[in-house]
C-alpha cells in the first residue's frame, strides 16, 4: 500500500481535535482521513474503505491540504442568500404591484 505524505504543519492530535469538532459530516470525513493517514499510516485505499468514500476523494483532500492548507478542509456555505426574506409590508407591496400589472 502507498504511504500518504502529509505536511508537518499539524500533529495527529490537532487533526483529531479538528475531526471531533467538525461542523458537519463532510468536514468530519476530511479531517478523519488526514488523521488516519498521519496517526495510523493508512493508505488512501484503506482510508477510503473506512470512511466510505473514493480513493480519489482521499487523495484530493490530502493534495489540497498539502498545497492550499487547512482552509481547504472546512465546509463552505452552498451559496445564495438564504436569510433574506421580505417583511410583511414589503411582501404586500410587491403583491399589490404584481396585481396592478396583471
């Protein structure tokens, strides 16, 4: 099995801490993959089997961590402004304007 090289910017304990404090399952999986590689010396294939992802995903996470840094492992929002809603007054005004034009 091929050994995965991870930059020495973080210790295995730091990977474990990040894994245990992840905000969602995807982020947890990324930190877990790096933890298993760093602490246990598992191959990408072994890690993929444990986590239930592809070997390609594991290699991509390792590559991104080594070249971009830890920020590449954090989950990002999915885009869009999900908290912007009209107030009741704005909605009534909009509906009345739509009613006038139809």
